[in-house]
């Protein structure tokens, strides 16, 4: 059976949708005919993304808004709804990160990441709520493996993304009665993204080490995440809500291997 993922005429909003994984998701929905709104902080990135997305031939608009600014996020949603009507699919993917040991991190550095990732996600979801289609809207939060797998030099991102995951589950409970589904995608090592290059594979040696940690022995691509987003946004995922789904080639499983081996040795 061939799955039909036609989004013609449906309104899709991608926050943080002008670079990397989120832009890949926006391209996937544009190829499927969605009426698309992309939003992020930098106007130049918004303009470039809109120009690229319009090459698919559909309707696209861009909005500049910093997810840390509650009122600016609200204005962005008002503009998107005025242009394209109720929101069928919302992708919230704005994020910030850097490598730093907790003992060396400033309070402001920690706060910046929490403000973008966690508070920003709340701002997006809270302001979007009035504009979501009822019933039928699908909300997709982009999280990260750090939310469940502790990583060195990632205390700030780990805390923020753990909060995003719980926010996803809590609002799936609260909004489910309105026919609104909320789920999360947790990408693993996705090749060709700035985050992967900076955080996981800044050198060829790091790249090879990272590849060996993935059970499938390869990195993911933008289409791997985008295809999962298309599925979660579609009616084929109509009974899935409150889930945080890894898309990582099994990479998160590798994190439990040392503990299991140690337990086996003790038996």
C-alpha cells in the first residue's frame, strides 16, 4: 500500500524553519503542497528560506520572530492565520546550544539555552493554541537525545530538552480533548547540519567515532527527519499523541550498552 501524504491546502507552520533540520521539514511539506509559514529570528534567513521554498510552486510566507519574545510569537501566529487560516500542522524547532562544562558555564549561558529551547517552545505552543484546527491539528516538537541520554558538556541542553519532552506529554494530556495531537521527534546524528558538525563531528576522527556508535552504522539525513514529520502530521498518525520518537538509527540504544555489560559481568 502506498501512503498518501498529500498536504495540499493544509496550513503548516514551522518555527525555526529557516535552517538545518527544520528547513528540511519545511521543504518536505512544501513538496507535498502545504500552505507554508516559516518563522525564525533573523530576517535574512527567513527571506532566503522563503525564496527556496517557493521553488516548489506552493504558497509560502515568512515571519521574523524571536521565540523568547512572547508577544512577537503571538504576532507571528496572528499573521500566519490571517494569510492561511487555521493551523493543521505546527513544528516547533527553534534551539540553541554550545559545548561547555557545567563548572565553567555562566548562569547567563545556561539561561540562554533554556530560554530558547524550553521557554521558547512554551511560547510557540501557547500562542499557537488559539489558531490550531480543532479537531485534527498535529503539533510536533523537535527535541534531542540529550533529554534522556546524559552527555558531557551538555547540562544546559539536557535540562532544556527534558523540559520540552515533558511539556509535549503534559499538553498532549491537556489538549487531547480538543482533538489536538502533540508529539516529539528526537533526531540523532543528522549529516549536513551545523549542529552535527559543531557538536559531534568537528574533526574526521570525531566523525568516524560518531558513525561507529550508531547501530545502523550510518548517519541520518534531513529526509529521515522530514519523513517522520510528514507521518506525524498526517492522518496515518491520527492515534499517536504524547510520544517522543527517536530518529537516530538506534543510537540512543548504544548509551545503555556499558551499563548492561557491567551488569552482565557482575552476574
